C-alpha cells in the first residue's frame, strides 16, 4: 500500500501472486479503484472530524444523520482496504523495515508534534508526551502496525473472519482502556482480516452493473434509516467501536445484539461503497496515494479551527454546506504533491541510518 493512510504495501510473495492468478513475477500494476477509494474515504474522515469539532452534529439532525452514515462504514472500509493490501505481508526483513519506517516512525514523530501542538498552540499546558496513548486519529497507525504484524498468524487460522468477529465481540465485554487504543484495535479487527481473505475477483464481482445498482440502493436506504433513527438515539458512540458495554451503559445481551446488527450493516455499506468507487483513473487517483499526509496533518487544522472559534457562526444549511466544502477542500489540498514534497521527511522518512537495506 503506497499509502493507505499508512504504509507502502509490501510486495506480494510468490505464493500470493500465484493465488491471485498472476501470470509472472514482478510488481503488480496499481489498482486505480483502491487509490480512488482511499481518497474518498479520507475525505469522509476529515468531514466527519470537522462536523464533530464544529458541534453541528449536536445542532443539526441532517448533519447528525450524515455523521452516523459516514461513521458506519468509512473507517471499516479503510481498514478492509488496508487488510486487502496486506495480503503479501510475510514478515520478511524488508517488509518489516518498511512497516517500521512507514507506520511506526511517523506515529512516534507525529505523537511528539501533536504533544507540542497541544501544549504550545492549544494552551493545554498539562499535556505530557505519552506514546502509549494515541491522540485523536493517530490510533489507526498503532492498529495498522499491530494488525499487519499479525497477518502471518491469521493465515494459519481456520475460519479467520469468524474468529476475528468473536474476538471483536468479546472485547466489548470489558473496558479496554486507552492504552494503544486497544479497544479499536480489537473491534475493527474483523474488517482487516476480511480484507486479507479477499481476492481481486471478489472486488471485480462488486463492479457489475447489477451490483452497482443494488449498492446505490443500499447506501441510500442506510442514509434514510440514519436520518429517521438519529433523533431517537441518545449517543452515537457505538460507531466509534472503542467501548465496552459498561461504558455504553447497556446490558451485555443488548450490546451483543446491537454490535452484530451494526456489523451486518457495516459490511453491506462497505461492499456498496467499494462497488460504487470509480474503477478508472480519475483526477483524484494520484491523491489517493498520499492519504497519509492528510490523515496526519488534518487533526491539527481541525483542532486549531475549533480552538480559534472559526467554526462559530456556521449554522443552518448554508453554514453546514460551507463547513463540509471546507473539509473536502482541506483534505484534497493536504494530499497534493507540493505538500508531500515539503513534509516527506516527516511522513515518509528515509531511515537508512537505522534500518538495514
């Protein structure tokens, strides 16, 4: 994965190439649909964080419904794509080196930058550096590092997706705390494992005309359902997938039932989204290879705008549309080539002094 919000994809092993029907060894051509999916999902990530920081989620039923609809599938789909692009990971030395340099080191660097930003810019003087507690969106890098390290293990497990679902459900029976965002690591695990099981032919089946028509209907139905249900839902914290049933103030049977229903809806939404993503190269395809930049940089811009009160006054339909347009523009700009050229030493550091070639 060149950047899934993450790390360059490890090259497929010869065995993986054979399983995928590759006729000859060598690097696979890039799949434009996956780069397109990463771009669109990252835009949704920034939009969701912007809505939340501006408090329009509390003030507007339409935005709250959009938030619920987006959070139902945007990170699960991101995780699924990450798993799909991790199929060739076999923990070889070169792959592990790229994982460390592409995920772990940027996480450490930006955790330090976030700490400095929160202390000096946001005035949170009590903040101390804590690498074990990811701030805001950086949990995904920790999770991706752990998931990818576990990829060889999942290849040896019978019925890996079923086992991952069981692990995710059982993780909700306790308070996982915020150490390494372990609650999210476990509850998003099924989507990564599912991605590991997919093959190109599975994605090809999603792109038929009949499936795309059904996918549009599925996403529209889920959006309508969100609009109808959110006025009657006390909290949307279920969609964060980071809390146990006690923290959600419910009973264990209710937690398991709702979690299972959410999983089913999320899987349908992920499949529908991937079905509708353009398969051809588009103007934003290249941007989808630089999602790491937007993912790591946008939290500081969102929190700065919240701290400075730039979101104040953006109320009503026009304000909400302006807010969403600003989020889309911000995400797009942060994935451009000039941003990459300037910040590449931080986001994609060259670590020849640290890692063996």
